C-alpha cells in the first residue's frame, strides 16, 4: 500500500513538473500597446538604414548570388545543435513574409514568435533585435515591402534531439532573453547611446563575438570578448576596449567603412559581409559604434538588463 502511494505521488510530481514546464514554455505574443505602435506607417528610406544596420542580407540573401535585396534564404548555419537554414524573408506571399502584417513582423523581431504562434530558434537573433525601437521596426517593415518576392523555401532545420523540440525554446527564452529596454544612461552622450543601440540591438554583434554556455546562451559577463565563429572555423575576436586597445576610434570606424585594418589587412570571412552592410550606414553611425566599443569593459554587466 505504501509503495503504491509513493508511486502515485511520484507520478503526480512528474506530471506537475511537466505541466509547469509546458505552461512556462508557452510563446509570449506581442503586447497590444506595441502592436498598435508598429501598425503606424513607416518610412521606407529610414528602413533601408535599419536593414543594413541589422544585416538582414548576411543570413537571408539568396544563395549563389550577391544582390542583398533578394532574400530567398537557404544559407546553412552549422551549430553544435545541428544545422539551421536561413528562411526566405522576401515578399513572396507563400514562401516568404509577403503576407505578414506589421504585427507579425514585430512579433518575430521583438519576441521571437511566428505568426502561427511558434517559437523561433535563436539562430534568428531576436535576443538582440528585441532592443529595436518600434519606430525602427515599422520603418524596416516599410522598406522590406519594397523588395522583390522570391519563390522557394529553405530546407527544414536538421537539429539533434532534444533540441528539435521547438516548445522547449520557451524555457530557453526565460533563461536568456532578458528584458527589452536598455538601462538608462543619462550621463552618456548621444553618440555613445546610439553606439550601444546599434551594437547591442540591430547590429547584434554580441551574437558572434561572445562565448556561449552549453545551452547556447551568451555568457553575460563575457559578452563581446570573442566567441566561436558561426562559419564553423576559428573564432570571432574580442571587440571590447581590451581587445581593441591598439585601435583608435577613427580606425574602427574606418574599418567598418572600407574593411581595412590599421595594419593594412582586409577583414574577411563573415566580417566582409558585415562591412558590406556597415559601409551603407551614415558615417555618424560608424563613429557611434566605435565610441561604444571603446568603452566596453571585458567583464562588464549586460548593458540592457
């Protein structure tokens, strides 16, 4: 009798834990207030700047071509958890995002949830894009609407079990997504605040230049100190003030424009695609990025909470 009672209690405990995990992992949709804000008309010209700041083409540009505005996807992103394939984010109504509303678009960027209510895997860097302002989101949406529709869907992700359980991403988000707003910085000048926004938000520099733990989350106190190269070979360098100690702010800004380092080398690999995008930004944006990076301590806390 006692054994039977213990068995029932054990089963009840397991079911309780599973129920709690199921509830905790539920996708969180966009708040009504933000949904209303992003529904306002955007400025496509301003959205073009956001497009390049966010590096949308770096992952989603159609393979086998070099037009950054043909966003048919298909690029393989290899990780310890398996292979992800960048989605078609062109204006194709069936294969891309042409049928998405402004709310659908904002929900994907800010909370990492699809129009159908499923979690996106964080290979899509919504953990950084969550810092985007609603103005930038609607401007980017307006610009994306001007781009061509490309037919064809990317291959399905090929992930290792149990990472193939998409619902579990909800628990991962609770561990790593954090809050959306940046911590206030009233003592900093506007250039620094712009640089923080670009680096930590649309630029998503943290995603490549930070070490990660066993679950793939960025190690917060070591952000921007270098990490595994998403391309699968080598490492992305330390871009904190310590890692860039031999670079001046002007040299950083220049490298983001021309791709040339202070020693005369050329930035290659994935950074070549980054430079292709940052070269399209206003000079003040590149200067702001340099301003911020030269201030980042190698063991500092996350700037956005």
